[in-house]
């Protein structure tokens, strides 16, 4: 095979206009409704007409039987570039990198990336039982604990192998809760103490209540366009320095102790030409704290197996030594289905353009956003990450 | 260490009987390859014909070489339990009323990783052996057992959900005049059944073995004639609510084909005893069994059909008999679908010619009644759905799988 072609930069393409439709624990509205609200918010705030949106990227678990195609008629838009990314926690960054290339190539001018889901009273159980063919055949019939049980096994194995303790996971969760206290739509608004965390009710040991996200309804969105377009719309924007994406990495590991980031990590940093030490804050995908620790390691902030020590030696609030999940992440804000895949990205853009809902990371210039998704059988299959930078 | 089961107390008649629930039964078509193996107590996974990779979960494309040739083959069941958890919160109503429920990740020696139910004596970090079991929904699941048998291991509550163990259960043997019925009474007594009801028609007619039958502990002889709808209904009304396992031992063995038998008298009798007898039992006992599928330690568990293996391929010397057996097999398939909502298994036990009077002229190998009875009890203890007993039954099973047409020709000559 020929040597790898050098990857083209994302110069001239930007992300802007982060929007969040405030989350609700349960909603009688449909996923179409929630996604439509995100689209409305984007066009209203950008002062665009529906016809100006010539690219649309949709991520959702609960729009069935619709696909993105059906949604174009539902929403009355006529994009010339359309994407449907049912990749869960990986969908946000995957949407960003695909949209960026489309804009860069001129296949679309303005791509609206929207992600979200509804949460009916019984939709969580239904999503779990039909999540994938392997889940149906080989996971759900085993106690039907859902992702909690799958992550319990992964967490147990990580603790056994690398000596992480519940107190370490607690530190991550507590800091995220502190970051979420000023977020108006966060599901969890009460301060979390170590005692609360440690004495929470067991879900699937070692997973306890505060290791789990709360499923809810909500939607997130942003625009991807050329820098000149963002300027003409008077929208503050951020640059995309690099991205990576990987699926089904390390398939022969008997249990997940690392994610696909580890395969592509040098690409992520070299393409952006920054080092882990240059990063002002990190948004990980946090459906469970163990996967946060794996991201600290696999993204290169510490060596494999050293995340427990890394956690012990840092503070993770927005004024801490290592600001992390600056709006509280899904663990505190809630998991609006596939919206969770866009949550970290939307919050990262807000921080970089200095317009966060909650507390600000002081003088933030560079950040890493990471995505992780799809427990198809026994592990999360999709990993991705992006390095973003403040425009000026 | 598994805590031994405690004999259940008499049920409080005022207490509501819990309605049976099932775990999710839906599987991909390919995954039912596991169901086929579990039904017979085999441990089979897909093995790629081209690159020999052992595959799990079931797939339609080999993840090593993209081959589509992925038959299920018996493979070694050993592995290591690398992580375990106890599910305390479940979204499924069946598991919700059974939590805490342990599951774990097993790395098999033959390659794949299986998320499995855990026997109480399976320990994290230790070696285990995997079994495929049919759960209450009738679909296959993997269960990790300790590597070596442990005391009282059959009493493990997770395992007992997957089996029909006769221990502390109450059994009805429909016909105690037959050698097989009598052997079964003994076998169930040895397996710890609480009561063994043995049906006898026309009790004034003497028969050999009656005294021996009476001497077996916990045997209770009851009037039952499977050819008499009223008798069957009456027995169900009398004892149906305390019968957890029904074994239909009614038999009618006569030689003769379909063309070369004169008149329909014998054929009608055959159908009356076998097919209509089964239908009477199914109608009288089936609904009660199905309603009691989750009724505690001695919940209703199984309906057992003893079937000539010639239900699967007609044996012209006993051609009409074979046809009646085939009718019973078809009915059993229907009963499976009808009893599954209660988590009640229908176990078909296929046997070759028996070592009894009615097969006097047939050359060996033949099946001793005690061997058949032993296979029934073991099948229930393992929670099987299809059991083949004896060399002839096994021979026919294998030849059917290879070339049914060849078997049809050869069995007639």
C-alpha cells in the first residue's frame, strides 16, 4: 500500500452557534419535536431562513421509523447535503468532522448539526431491549441491566487491573456536579458530597446511583460553515484543529480497558500541532466515570493505568488544575439520548467563545472534546475526538 | 457453597398465585442455533468453516475472514470468569422481581467472550464451565457453572430457573401399568420429588408391579384413564393445582402398517390412547400448569412426552403406531407454544424399541424401561427440551440430519 496521504487541515471551516433546548426528565413530545426546536433555535438566532440551511446532520435514537430523509419533509427543508448519524455518544464529533469536510469541499455552505431524543415514560426500556442485534441476542436476556450492567463489568475489570477506587470515580462526579450547579437546565442541581456518592444505592456493583446518567429529553445543535459565512452572520466561532474517529478497535481485548482513541492519538495531536499541556479544558464522554478515566489515558493526558493517580493529583472544576466537563456533563445535566453526543461539543464552543451558561474556564484558548458510543455487545465500539481552538 | 433448598411449606390458599413473566425471548434467526443446542444440552457455538474462528455473539459474517459458512459446532466449554456484577436494578419485569441477579464476562478457552448468567458458586477470577440453557422464555442463554460440581449445586436459584428439577416438585405419571411408568415412579422418588401421583385406569384389573409401586415412598395411586375425558378432567380438578410435572406414559404399541392392516379398530384405539389421550391431558392440565409457572420453589415446570423415535421417521413394520406417535409429536410442538407463556417446558423424550412385551420380536439394541426413566429425570434436571434415549434413537437422529431420504428407504427394507 502507498504511504498514508497527509491529512488535509480544516482551515477556513468553523463551528458556531451552540444551542441547547432545555432538558426535561420526561417528555410527551416526539423526537421530531425536540430536533425541530433545535433547528428553529439555530435559524432564529442566526437570522437564517430555512432555505439557507443547505446541509443537515441528524443524530437520534428515537425518530424511528423516520430517517434524516423523512425529517427533511417533516421540517420543510431541502438540503443538498444530508447525514444521519445514529452513533450515540460518538455522533457529535463524527457529525462535526463530516460536516466540516462537506463545507470545505463546497458540497454545502451551512450545515446544521442537530442531535437529541425524547424520553417517554417507557422509552428507555424499549431503547435498551432493541438497541442492537447483539444486545438483543446476547446482553438484554442476561438480567436486563442495560448499559449499567455492561459498564459494571468494565468498571470492575478496570478497578481490578489498575487499582481505581470508588473514591476516585467520586472525585470526577463531584467536580462535574459543582460545574453543573450554575447550569439552569441540569437535571441534577443539588451539590454532591463524597458521602452522598459513597452511600448511594447500588445499581450493578460497583456501579452506584451517581455513576449513572439520568435519561431525559432534550436536544443540542450547532452550525458548521466557512469562516467568512460565520463572520457575515456575526456569529462568534471556533476553529477545528484536528479530529479522529475509530470503530471496533482492539477487538481481541477480552474486556474493554482502552478505547479506539489509543490507536489514533498521535494523529490527533500532530495534526493540531498542540500538546496535552496546551489544553485549557477537556470534555469527555461521561456516561460512566470509568470511561472518563480511560479517556484521560487514551487521549494522552496520562499513561495507561495511571488515571487513578491523575485523578488524585488534579482538580476538575472550572477553576481547577484540569477543568473537565465544564457544564457538568451528562452525569449532572442528563443524557438526552443522542443529544449526549453533542453536549460536550456544544459546551466547548460556548467556553471558547466565552459565552457559557455556567461558570467560565478563565482565558480558555484550546480544548479537546471526546466522544464514545455504542455498547453493541460488551464494550463501546466508537471513539472520536476533536481539538478546537478559540478563533482569535 | 449453594444453600440446600428447603422443602416448601403448604401453600397458603388465600395467597395470590404470581403470574409468570418471561425474560426477553426475541432472538435473531441465527442466534436460535444456540436454542437448538440448549434444547439437547449441547454446548455449541458457530465455528467458521474457512478459518476455524469460534464466534460469539452469533453472526452472519465471520469477523476474521468474512466467510458466510458459520455452522454451530460443539466446542469446549471451559473459560475464566474475568468480571462479575450483581444487577440490582433491571428494566425488565421478569428480572425486576428476581434481583439481585449475577452476570459476568467469561473468556472462553476457545476464543470468544460470553456475557453469562452466573451460578452462585462461579467466582470472579476462577475457571468456569459454560452451559447453554433454555430460560423461562424458551430461548437459549449461557450460564457459567463452577468448574467442578459443588454440593447442592442444582439448588442454585438462578440455575433452577432454567431447569425443571423434580426435587420438591409433584409429578403425575399418567399410566402406572406400563413398565416405563413404574420405572419412572422409582426414578422420581430417588430424585426427591415430593409426591408422585401414578394414574391407574380400571383399578379393579390387576397388573404386575402394583405392589412394588405401592412400596415406593411418596407414591400416591390415583384413578386416571387417558381415554376417558371425564376421568382426566376429574383428576385435574382433584390434583391439578398441586402437579408440577406431567409425564404421559400412556402407550399403545401394535405392529402393522397403514395399507396392510385390516380395518380401523386398532388404529382408532392407537389414536384414542396416544393422540386423543394427549389432547385430553393437555386440555385438562395445560392451563393449570401454565398459570403456575412462577409459583415458588415447586412451580409448574414441565410436560413430558415419551415418543417413539419413529415419530420422526415412519417405521413401516410399526407403521400405524409410528403415525400416532408423529401426531403426538406435532401436538407437542403446539403445546410448547401454548405453555411457553407460563415458562413451562414441553420435553420430548425419543426412544427406540423398548425391552418390553410389545417389542418382543424386535432384535436388540433395545431400551430398558429404567434407562428411559433415568433419561427423563436427567433431562428435567438439565432443563432439556429434546432427549434421545438408546442407540436406535441416536442412530435415527444422526441419519435424519444427514439424509432423511436415505433413512426413509433403508428403514423400510
